C-alpha cells in the first residue's frame, strides 16, 4: 500500500492547516504529505531515491495543488506531472483562490482533473474538501500502478 | 487677350496646386505625428489594462487567503472551544465570521465587475421579450413566494451582446423586486418607447424609490442608497448595468421619489450622428 495518499502542495501554512483540518473533520485519516513549493513537489515526485532511480513509489493517490507557489508555480508542476508517463495517471485537483477564467482554461488544458476555487466561507471550504476526499479517495477508481 | 487670361489661369492653377501640395505635406506630417501619439496612447492603454488585470488577480488570490484564514480559524475556535465560550464571546466570533464572509462577497463582486469591463462585446440580434420572461422565471426564487404583478409591454429586438443585455435586465428587474419588498401590491412594469429614433427600454416599479438628490450616486460601485438592515446588497448591480449600457454606446437614467417607486430607462445603442 502506498504510504502517502494525499499530496498537498501549498505554500500558505494557514491554508495547509485548514485543509488538513477539513480532511480530518471529514474522517479522512489517509496519510498526507505537505510540500511547500513547486520545486519541493517536483523533487518529491521525480527526485532520485537512494538507489539512484526516481522515487516513484512516493506517487500519491491524489495531488492537491495550489496554483500560486514560490519557485516553481502550480501550472509548471501540473505540466510536468501530466507530461510524464509515470505520473500522468495521478489525479490532480487544482485548489486555488483564483476564479480567473484564464487560470481555469490553462489548467484544464494542462490536464488538471479538477479545479476547485477555495471558498472564503469555512463551511463551504469544509464541504469542498470533503467532496474532494470522497470523490478522489473513495469513489474514483484508478488503474493499478 | 485670351492667351493672357489663359496664362493667368494656368499660373493661378499652379499656385493652387503648389499650395495644396504644401498643405498635403503638412497634413501628412500632422497625421504621422498623431499616428505616433495614437500608438503611444494605445500602448499606455494596453499597459494600464495589463496592470488592471494583474491587480484583479492579486485581489482574487492574495486577499482571499488571509480572509479564509480569519473565517476558518474563527470557526475552528467555535468548533473546538465552543463549549467553553461565554455566549458574548461566541457572538463576537460570529460577528468576525459574518464580516469576513461579507468581505469575500464584496471582493467577488469587485472581481466580477472588473472582469465585465475586460470581456469583449459580441453583438447579435436579441429578443428582449424572451430575455425578460426568462429573467422573471429564473428570478422567481428571489421573489420568495411574494405576489408581484409583472406587466410586460412591447419589447422590440435590437443589436446587443446577449449575455450582457440579459445582465442589464436581470439587474434592473432584480432591483425592482428587491425594492418592492415592503410595498403592498407590488407592481413591476417592463416595456419600451421610441425616443429620438432609439428604443428606450423601461423597468418601472412602485417600490420604495429614493430621493433624486442622491441619483448621482446610484450607479457608483459599492454605493448604496439604503441601509443594509433595510435592504441587503453590495451596491454593484446598477454599476454593472450602467457599464454594460455604456459599452454598447447607450445611456441609462432614472426617475424616482421616496415611496413613489423608481423608473429606470436605458438604450443599448448610441444616438444617431
């Protein structure tokens, strides 16, 4: 079984805390790995393990990705993940504050599986996170790696 | 004699041609200059528009995050320590949350507004009669079972952006529904008249109206003529309607009096030159 199931790429520690809290409140106890910028995320996914091979065993069940990230932004992470046959099947849920149409178009063009605008209202935020967990962790079936 | 006259005529003609040539040259120089100025103005405008875009992006993304934290952590406090909180403490936290949500709504409106200004116009022939019927059907929810008499008069077709024109009717009808909430026998009339060769669309209600002394503020963003506890709203609807009308080259105006209702009139085309 995969040790990391939810990969959360988010630079804002408060958003991290709220997202983790919302997942836990919805009774998702799945292990969460938080990466604080795009470079860290790419390093985590494509970095080399101790045997010198890419550390693909670290691939999560679902990747929650913020768009605006330091160093390497979310769109670049998305592009790399979706262009690599080893990571292409990981569902990527873009979780962002941006309602801008061009972000929506761009991320779907790059292959995002879902685009969620983080609501300001925490109850709505809880519901959104709950639905993300339900769908991608429980309902959605993925091909066996 | 005729030869002399002919010579004079030719000389005069040459003078005129030389003069015209000179004028033409001057015009060309002026034109080139104004072309350059126009280019510069266009560049400035593009820069300003790009700046506005990045500004809205900042508002959308960077200002929402702290707001979410304020609401989220207030909520976490209520969830985790609700039992230990004095009722007054819980009430104060509720006020914090209500305000953060309100600010979120204001930001969404502001963003929607700036997006509207950037959105390109796609004009086609529209049928306002069908638009108005749809707006009323879809808006039935906002009337919340109230008994409102809608009277729809003649609404001739025109050339306009269908989505944006729908928005204008929706804002004005929504406005009328809102401000007739306290009027017994609410009545909303939607119709049109011909004026100076243009179709003027009219939305009139018998609602709470307003004092014409404040009419100048009516179409400003976030401007409100009523207290929040009397009528809710963010004060963007009429600002949006006005910007859409202006983008079509039209005009929008209003006549009202306190407790006498309000009449909004607008055109979706410019004056004939």
